[in-house]
């Protein structure tokens, strides 16, 4: 929803229709829509539009705002269904995605409404941020002068430090939509800010905590909604994936949620088959990363509960019993080539990770 | 047109009707499929979670194989997840020459090299951008008249927009609606059409995963869709294979057939529902089969 228009803009005020979602929980009345016609130049913001409607027509419209320049994070709303900062969205941009020529403005999702466009950030967002111990636990002994850290690691955490706590990613999180207890994108991006900081002394403790929590890093559904929602390019989902990589591959944390086992089983199966062997992935994710994983009680329990679906799939001819048991493989010479890739990459003393945020595009 | 065809793993594993229906539909659209049977799994984002360089190198291997297919105009996939996971790896490989050289060094012992700039398009994108919806419409023999179809995209093919090349000129996150209309069907819009099916967390949080699938299926039923159509076989697993379990989680009766994209196209092109593997679904697409039977009967 950010503005990238290159076409010349008119400096003449024009009319825009706004449809604002109104709700006052204390009134005991249901939510309703209000429409107002405002008059402003196209390059002015949706926030200015809302404020004009408030000043001219209805002083009771509830909106939270402060800086008006996309840095305080106060005016997060949904514009035409998408999360955005009202002050960072031009009216002439917003009108393009309006379904019926009216710019629709709603409060953010996944958080209770206090009034109209104001949501309760304390009840959800800040509570989750506090959950991840959002401060540096300094390595001891503290040096007499500055900590010396390499540039790359600080540039890396700068991406998460760009977060202005607007809640746009929380608003759009699809995991939180079905599991409100999920720690969520903003708080987990904040967690990476410290996990990725070489001065922090609690990396393992933090990662273990966030891995073992059933609503921690492995509860993210990988839907990219937060990546799209963020007005500051924090890439919360990317940070969650980093947390998973460091927790699993570097810190070898085996969690109770099958997160690490699933990832290990998937990776091993591709090394051994070249293609995904779906029927092996499920029991190994529960029972452990080997052919014997399926005999673990946890895998047995899961297989049993999935039995109706498996039987139905076999009966329908969706999958043949042979394929279910033996999977499918690429030819031996190709499998050898895949194995060589594994040996070379996994055989390195340290994992290498290209971070385009740090190095940028060179061509 | 000749394409280097990447079917992915699941279309040859737990959703064989997808691979089968693509093979049936391709000749009708003059698409020559050169299957990349030497290629490997895209990693579905999971290998990247384990080791990013490993995922990038594995996909560079498949890309290099695709570039060796003589006369192929591009690489085509039939899986939203492959599209998203491969595009993410390609973004890194294309952005940095030094990194690309580093990855190619690993591939060199097999005589493979990935050259920057591969075009990799999902069948959906290829239909709209290469074949064109007008040409497709001209080939329709059994228009989807009165069939109400709800699109289900899958996250990996609609987000993030920049990486996937979605913009005003290429509104790829609206192609399914255009396609359904071009085939003569009625588009059903519903809340979950661009949301997550829940599959990525099925082994970590089964309840939340099936709640996602069940909610979207229920929304589509409330919107009175006859069926859903998806370009993603992993979404298909959660929406079709797991539908009976999802119904229990959301505590409502669910009866929503889910078609793979080539199956829907094949129906409109006049193919027999059985040949397209519609009988292989867990949720029998009765509404779709009844519809096609009635169309054939009325034509006779």
C-alpha cells in the first residue's frame, strides 16, 4: 500500500469517499459503516482524509495518530482490507484498490477494538513483545570500553530494529487468526534482534524457549502475510526462519513440537530419495529421523489417527500401496549428484547464508 | 510451445491425478512437456529452514537441468509451493554473481551450471501470459456454464508480490478469477481464497492447521461454491485429503470438492472427468461430475 506513483500529481483538491468502520464496545451496539466525502489533493494521506472527516463531519471518529510521517507506528489500520499506516498511504493510491470507488478503512485485525479504528495494542501486541524478553542480556564480563562487533552482524539486526511496532504484521497474521496464542511475527522479529546480536548472552536459552513453546517459532504457517504487511521491510517471517535455522541447525535444539524433527526428516528424505517421500515424512516428524521413526509411540499414535485418511487415499487410488511404502526416487546417477551437493554444503565447518539485506543486489 | 516441465514431488506422489491431468491437457493447448525427471525436490521452504545454501544449490541444479532442455522457451511448474520456494532461491542466485559462482562451483562436478535469468512459470501464469485467455477460450468445448468455482491460490504463489513479479501489469494474484471466467464459469469470491491452507504446520500444530483448512472450506460452502480449484497440490492435501478431519475440527459438515488447476481446464476443454482423475479425490466431486454429465446430456 506504500506509494510509488511516478505520474504527475494534481495539486487541485479533489473529492474522495471514505467508508469508516465504526464500533464502540461500550455502547452495546453492533459495528456499522459510516461514509464521508472529503476533499484533498491526491497526494495527501488517508490519515489526513480521516482527520478531515473527523473535523468537518463527526468528531467522535476514533483514530490514533501522532507523527504523521510513518515513524511512530500509531496509525495502523486496514485500508481496502490490507494493513497499512494511514499516514503512509496516499489517497490517490488507496482509491486504486477500492472495490467500489470508496476507500474502506477498518481497524487492524487480530486485536480487540477499543473504539472505531483504535485497537488494544496492550492486550495483544505489547503482551507478545514482552514475552520474548525484549532487551539485551549482556555477555559477561562487560568490557571496560565498547563491545567490538563485526559490521555484518549489526547490519543484519538493523533490519529488525527498523520495526516501528505498528502492529500491521500482527493484524494480518494467519497463524494468529486460528491460534491467538501464537507469539507472532512482530515479537519473533524482536526476538531475532537479540538472537542475532553477538553481544547477547542468552542465545541458546532464548531459542530453546521459543522452540519448545507450542506457540513459538514452529507455529508460523509460512504464509508471507507479515512480509507483505510490514511498512518498514522488517521481513518478520524471514527472521522467524532464521530463528529456526539457528535453533535447529546450529544449536541442535530438539523441540517437543516436531519442528526440528520435521525439518531434519524432510532434509534427509530428499538426500535419500531426491523427491519427497510423503508417507515417511509424517511418522519421522513424530518419531524421529530414521526408518525406525515410525515405530516410536508418538508416530504410532499419529499414524493411527491418520489411518482413515490414508485408507481412503489408497482405496480411491490416490496413492498406490507400493508408492506409499517405498516412495519415489530419482535415478541413481542423479541421486548421487544430489548426495554430492549435500556432502559439499553440509560438510562445511560453518553454514553460509547469503543475506540480501546486508549485501544487496550486485547486478 | 516447448517447456522444461517441473511437476514437483507431490504431483507424482500423493496427488498423481494432478500430473496425469496435466499430461492430458498439455497437447490440447499445444504445450510440449519435456519432463525434468532428473530434477530434485524444491525443498518447499523446509530445506531452506535447515540450510539456505543447500536449498539454493539443490534448486540451482534443477534450474541448470531446465536450461539444458533444447528449444524450451521456459521452465513450467504445476505447484504453487515449488513456484514460491524456487523463486526465493532464484532471487538470491540472480542477485549476486559471487554467490552464483559459489553455488555453481558445487554443481561443477556434475557438469552443471546455472546461468542467471531463468524464466520459471506456474501453469496458471503460462496460461494467462504465454497462451493467452482469448486463445484458451477459443479452445473451450464444454464451457463451465453455471459452475460456481472458488479459487484457492496457496500462499507461495501470491506473496511476496515483489519477488513473484506481481504488479498492475501482471496481476498474477487475480489470474484464477480471469481464468475461470475465460472457461465460462462463475467466480465465487470468499474470505479464504488467498489465505493459508494450514499444510506447513500439519505436523507441528495439527489443530490450527486443520482449523485453517476447515474455515476456508466452510467459507466457500457459505458462498455457495460448487467446487474449489487450486494450483497447489500441498493445499490440495489439506483441503481434500484432510477434509474429513478438518470438518471435525471446525465442527461442521464439509462437502467441498477441490480440483487441481489442469483438471478444471481439462473439463472445459472437453475431457472426461474420469480421465482427469476426478474419481481419485477423497471428497468426491459429485457436483462437478453431475454438472459435466448434465452438460453432455443437454448437448446430445
